């Protein structure tokens, strides 16, 4: 596909064609190369200067100058699984339709539409391995890209919503090994040690030690939540994988220390960790997106999410205005029914384009003043907990 910039990139036909072609290319984590090559070709057809970096990320640039630089970043990869790609009524189905090929296509098309007149640079980045604990694509980007002046991260929340905060996380693996014994032996078996560790880990999250109560922490932005993602083992060898989602200002080091104190001789490996992040409602990106939603006739909804995203990675390195935006329903992420509403997708392109116009007018000279912070939204922040 070679859509042309002169052909109104935000039109329904070109927008749906780009999205469906992206969905047609499977791109599970660690298998994003085909989609990356396609997206470079598609971006070049829309007058981007595009390339694939050393990590496998797609980097496309459009604009007339150097400053301001706005980074639009979403991810190429999806979770495994097949959803038949189809346009059915007012919905486009496919793995990644909402998470996050829909938001990424939105960014490509909005940037192409506004790039010809943008006074600085718009960089669109399609990142690898966001669905993995290491987020290698985002980590590589912050290590190799000059600091932008503003960032929009692409994740689904609906075209009238702006996500301003995400919980942090700790991903870890617990392993226990022991010599073979008879099932009736009074010595501790590997499976028993792993089960005991799981209950101790749950007790650190909930007062009653109930694993279900621990999982309920995911329903509130200001609570610690825990998920047992995998468990396997027998009498000699057992392994489990835990993921904690941490609220703002949570002491992750203390949590890890407490977990190490209940390992019973097992080995605890920390796979990944990142702090929670929240942008203030006065953040320049939040204001620009909210204004564009209002101009489109909508009412902006500011959201806090109990998940994490590459916004957490960017906030760790870059103190610049940032927020997350993208059409789609996050409740459909990873499901067998994953789809995106056509009207929501098209509205997202228009709204993000309007936000780019606003940022072109409002961004000050580059500075590092702590406008973005890993802290509470503060008094007056209009946000509600979400998924």
C-alpha cells in the first residue's frame, strides 16, 4: 500500500485501508519485523522520512523545522492469538485493533495530515515488545532519541478520553528446587514452598491474605494489586510468576525486601520494575488533547489506569509534558472479540490532529521544569480510576 500525502490521509478510505493492512500482518512480541517494514513503506508514501532502528522500532519523521519536537509513540506488538480481520458493520476486527494498532494508525495519519504545516518535527514511533516485561523498544528509544518537547503515547481509552496516569509495576519470578523425596516425606516439597510463598506474597497486599482480595487492588488507582500470572511445578521443582501493580509514591524496594524475607530458600528474580506516573491536568499535552476533544463536540474525560504503559518508561527519563491518547476500548484488549469502532477511530485521527495544531501554538521553548512528574494528580485533577 502506498497512500499519498496529497490524498487527504485522514479520509475514511485511506484510514481504514491502513488499519486493515496493519491488522493483516501478525506482529506478536518478538515477531514485529514484517509490520515494521510495511509501516516504513506506508510512512514514506505519506511523505515521512522513515527507518527501522537497531531495536526494530519504526521511526518516522515529518514537519518543517526542528522545534518544537512532538513524539507520538505506540507499539507494534500484540499479544498472541488470532482474530479474523474484517470490517463488519461499523467495527473493524483484528488482533491489535484496539491494542494498539488502532492508536498507532491514528498517530501515523494525524501526523501525516498536520506534518506539512507543523513548524517543528513530529516523530511517530512504532515500538517493539511493549507487551513484554522489558519494554525493550521504549527503553531503546529513550536511550537513543534526543529529548522531545512533548509526548503522546498511543493506547486505547476512547476518542474522548485522555489517560493521565498509570500505576507502576514489579514483575518477578520465584523458583524453588529440592532433592527428590517421597510424597509422604515430612520435608518441604517444591510445590508446597511455592504455594506458601504465594500466600505470603498475597498477605503483603491484603490484610486477610486472601488472593482474591489481593487481586481486588487492581480496581483502585491508590492500592497495591497483585496477579499470579503463571504457576507450575512438582515435588522437586516449582516456579511462579507474579506481577504487582504499584500506586504513586509506593516503596518498591521495601516490597522486594519483604518478599525476599519469605522465600524459604527459594530464588527470587526481579524481571522488571517501573514507578507509577501521573501528569497534571495543567500539562500542555493534556490541555491540547482536551481542547481538541471539546472542539470536536465532545467532553474530555481524564483517566487513571491500573495498568502500565510505555508512558512509565518515558517518564523515567524525560521530564516533559505527556499523556496517553488513542481510540478503542481497552476492555477489548487481548480478547477474542477485539475490535475498534470506525467512528471512534476516525474521530481519534481528527482530535489528535487538532491537538498537534494546539501544541504547535502553545509549546514554549524547550525546558526541563518538572512539568511532568511521577506523583499524585494533585488537588483539582479531574480523573477517575479505570482499567
